C-alpha cells in the first residue's frame, strides 16, 4: 500500500511530466481533476533506497528525497477551511504561498547546489562568480513577506505551556522545541493521510478535505482561533521553517498568540535565513531542511539553459552541466519587465531588496551579502573583500532545540536587529567591468569552484579568470555596438545626408560621439582578440603541463617501484643479518660461560697446589684429583670398586710398601 510519504514517488524513473509553479487565484476552488501521476513538493527530506531503471542514471547513491508530510495534506486542510479563515490567512500574507502548485523535487540539483555552498560568505560558488537567492527571489517565488518586523523573540527551554494553552494539545513535558506532528495533524482532522489501495489523486484529496472539514470550526470564535493557530503551526513548522525529521518546530508559537499581528512579520526573510543555515551543514547529508523548492525555482529562473531534466539525474552530471554553462547564459535580472501590479507583496518588500542586510529567524541570524551579486542589479561586479564567517553572538547550536536556556534574541543580537530595522546597507558599484572581481575570485577560490569531471584542470583559476574577463569584454562590446547603432540612427534622422558640420552643430557633436564610440568598439574588439589568444595559449600551456606532469608522474612511479623493490631486498638482508647476529651472540654467551668455568677451575687448581705442597701430596696427584668435580666423582667410585674386589683379583687393593726413611742430611748412601 502506498503511504503518504510515497505520494508521487512511484517507480517511473523520474519520467513524469513536470509542472511549473503557479498560484491559484483567490476564490478558486480545489482542483477536481488530477493530472496523471502528479509530482509533489515535499516538506522535508528523508533518506530512502533509490530504485531506478537500468536504462537511465540514478540520482544520489542510496538516497532520495521523500515527503513525510506531503503538500497535499496542507492543501486539503487549506481547502477545507471556511471562507472567513481563508480571508484571515490572506490578510496575514500566507495566501499566495498556500496557493502554490506542486513541484517535483530535483534531488540531484539540490544536492549539487548544496555541495557548491560556501558557508563563510553564505553564497554559491560557480565558475562565473557568486550567486545568492535574494529577498526579491523569495518574495516573487513564494509570495511571503520580506518586510516589516523580523521573526525573532524569546526561545524557551520547553513549549509545553503554550502548546497546551494555545493549541489544546497534550505535551509530556518534553524539554524541546520539537513536538510530534501526528497529534497536530490529527487535531486538524487528518489523522490518516495514507493512500488507499486503488485510490486516485482526486479521490485522495477529496477524502482528506472531507475529513478536515468535519473537524474544523465553521464560525468565528475561540475554536476557530485555535484551529487557525494549529494550521499556521503546521505550515510554518513543517514548510517555511521545516526540519529534517518528523516533529514540528514550535518556536513560532509565541508569535501566533496574537493572531492580529501574525501578518506583520517577515516570514519570507525567516525562510531564507533558515535555508541558508541548513545549507551550511555537512555536504554528506543528502538534501536540506526548510523550503528547498525555492532553490529549484530560483535555478530555473537564473540558469534557464540548465533545464528541468529528469529528477533522477546524477549529481556529477549536474556538476558537469554547471561547469560548462556559458557565462552569457546566466540571467542575472530575470524579473525585468514583470508586472508587479499583480504582486503587491513585491512592492511592499522592495525597500528591503538589493541591500546587504542581516536575516533573522529567532536564534539563526545570518548576513545576506548582496554586494557579492551586484550583477543582479544590472551593475558590474566590483572587486570586494570576500567575507568570512563571523558570529558576534553566541547561540546554543546550529539546529536550536530549546534545551539550553531561555534567550531573548531581541537583546542578544541587538546590533543585527537594528540593521534589519534600518533596512541594511544599499549596494552600489562604480566598476566599469568585472575584470578585477574575476581575478580576485580566481585567486581566492581557485580549484574549489570546479567540481565537474569535464572541467579543464585549472588549479589557480587563471582560465576561469580570463573567461570572466572575456565575457565582460564581450558584454562591453555589445553595449558599445548598441550605442553606435543608436548614434547612426540619430545621425541619419537629424542630418538627412545634406547638412554640413558647420551648418549643423548637432551633427558635429554626434559625429564626435560616433567616432569615440567606434574607437572604443575597436579597442574592445582588439582586447577581446587578445584575451582569446591568451586563453588559447593558456590552454595549450595547460595541456603541455598536463603531459609533462603525467610523464614525470610515470617516471616517479617507476622510481618509487624500484625503490620499493630495493627496500624489500634490504629488509630481507637485514633480517638475515639479525638472525646471524643472534646466533653469534648466543655463541659468545656460550664461550663466555666456558671461560668463566675455566677461570674457576684454574683458581681451584691454584688453591689445590698450595694445599698439596703443605700436606706433602705430590702436585701431580693433587692436580689429577682436583681437575673437576666429575673427575673427583670418578676417582671416588674407582676407589670404592677396588676396595670391594676379592683377593687375587687384578682390580683389588694394592698393598703399597711404606716409604723408605729419608737419610739424614749430610749423609749419603754407601755403594
């Protein structure tokens, strides 16, 4: 059975028809006809096995974005609200956001964008420079407000009391700003949002709408206020400030106590701050929290040549496409010529557009460096000091869960809040080209910019710098050509081919301007030719350097292999020498012990001689008797055997004649 998070995620390999974002007009009822296999805009991402076809590439390995709480659930609850509740939501500024059409998630595109995010300057890094979703992008795409009060206030260690008092829901004393969504969803009448077997999309939506309508209040009063707070908590906690997990964030609940002031907060700016904060997490995490469909539509506007390919494209393929998009295909000002009369929220937010400003979302306070993307204002990008991550305030953690302490962020980040209230700092640029910026950009980021497999090896970013300068020169040439064409048209209209320069002063001035413009145009063309030649030379030098590098690498590999073999041989010889050394040491120890034994024996022999000389025993007998302990034992045993031998035996004891008396001194024996 297909569950609610399986909605729109069938095994079609991503070949479903994509739908552009469109807002239903106020008063337009719910759609009664559902397109075949409609895509969905997920509220959050979840890691799930990716099942792809064999004939097409698969997206991020072993992962795909899926929706726990589908857009259809929120849409069904919104369609079931009474007319007066919808008017209240419209007055708060949530109407355009809630009327957005569904959008199929492009998993690989979102992941590729996240891998190009620079958390230090809070911007994407592309070969053509920085790019940032701005407040104007948020307002035009989502319809949420980006003006008036910042979304800030007090965060608490527990939201048990306001949840029970304002929403009428039971909380078990959890010290957290996150509460399970099942109870909140059930309180709005959508207790079971699972697709039933064989149920079409239209039947599914009709059932959810009917279930919600049976529970929600139909008249104004306390019950209707409670229902509206529950719905706003679901929309803000799961869509605008969405989390990766299942629970709903309740940080916004204190701002919903006074329903008359809810529309005065800049929820669009809070959405962008929350999204920026989520982008700064590890690139190993698949997807981002928050309303990530904003990134998809933003890319569709600014990089139209990227296309809306299969949802199951590989991330590496997206990197290759991003690295090979010509600089001239980037649309820096996609909203020029749009009719803002149909979007009053754009006019209200305009004082906050095009500025360096601090974005607020309770404990999340992040700078929007618009000066890095001055080209979105139709200006040349000046070389600026690239910002680094600065956190002049302390916050509990990147993902606040309210378990640290009660914090009043209006006091904690007073300086950044004053910046928002003063509408930030206007972005201006007096640069006449982008050359200096591209050179600084290449020096600062270098090979970090290039993640595609087909991008030329450019570790120092020199080729990218020259490409940017070339693009800037081409733009300048085109501008000059347009000026020349205008001057030529004016000259033909004014002089009619008859007046002389003396009779018509305007013609003289016009001819001077034309000559100057033509001179600048020729200079630009010469410069462009020079840059193209320099780029070609650099590419040739790069190719030659690569060949040389590979040759050197091969030689080094051969040398290292020989060295490794020699090292192995030396280790073997060293082992043999250690074995011989051990044997020699053992032999030396044995000889040393033998020498010590001989020394002891010699000492004993010396003592025995001195004793024998004193006792009258001949030194020869004493030496034979004391040559060693084993010799003594043999002599004793031989003596005992001779004593036990019978008479007449050759081995019996011998009778020794007494020694002859020694003659007195001075007398000799007679002959």
